[in-house]
């Protein structure tokens, strides 16, 4: 199976999450490993195959869907073949083709508000865990300082129904440790998002976790990547 990478996110230090669009079906596919996670050695900058807008042949896959993560497919790293990078215009057309204007169109009616500015899906529910959103208004990107902790990259985004303040895991916005926000890059990118307007947001649900002791784990909504029409194939390099 060949996919075009359009989700490239940081996880815990040393690990990444990758997903792309099947160029035959236009469905999202998330390559996963059996019993472990994808390491940063699979990034193009480290000699691996994965970077934004890259066409990757994943070889033979074994579907492993569990709601809401219907996109999961087990693969073998030894079978991966990096092919080419999509041209900018072609990649943007792909994003606009699959993008929706409402979050409920992507994740289904099981997506619910949790608190005043977050959304989540309960374990075992939901219609998908990945998608692309055309926001209702220009999103606002910022870095949120946290006392005693690493700062967070946050984004205010709305689809006209949900007005949210979400965490951003776009790996291109972080320093080499994939933990510390790259302040220069984030500031520059935030200005471009504000000025240019034509933005598509890669959205996803986390693996389930509890935000507070005593609360059940849920799949939290986050922003995986931010795509600008003027530079849609911006790569980590």
C-alpha cells in the first residue's frame, strides 16, 4: 500500500506517530508496529522514510482497527520504500479533497465536549481517529508557559460548532528533542497562519489517558499538523 504522509507528530521523547492518505482510496492509514511504537529513527532526517508529503510504499499491511482507531495497520519497517515527495499543488488538492468543515463529520457523534475548551471520545466509540479540518475562522497559535514544566504549543480553533483550545503535536514546531517548542519557528508560523488564512488542520485523537486522577481515560482531540496553502509540503528535513 502506498500512502502520502499528512500527519507527522511527536510523542514521548524518542517516538513519533505517522499517518497518511491511501492514494487509491483516499482513506487515512496509520502504520503501527506490533507491541511497540515508531521510533525517531524512521524520520527522514535520521535516514528513515517518513516526512511530510512523502509517498511511502508500506508493503503488505495487516489491518488492526479498534474504535476509534480504525486507521491502524501493522507493518514491517523492513518493507518500507520511500518513493517521492508530492508537488505542492497536488498535495494541497489532496488535503482539500479529504478535508471536512465540521469535526462531527470526521469523528462522528461520539465526539463530546470535555470541559469548556476540549473534546474527547470515550474508549471503544467514535468513527475515526484522524482527519483534516477546514476551520471556520483563522486559528490562533501560541506557546503557553507552564511553571516547572516544558511549555506547550496551543491553538484556538473553531469549526463553527466547537470552539476549542487544543494542544499541538506537529513535530516541525519543536526543537530536536521533540519536547521543547521552537519559539522562533512557532512565532513565525503563527504570523503566517494569521495573515494567509488558507489553512487546513490535521486533527487526531490521542491514545486513551486520564487527565485527572479518578477520571476514566478517554481519547482527547489534538491538532497533529497545520498545513498552509502557500507551503503545504513544508518538511522536517
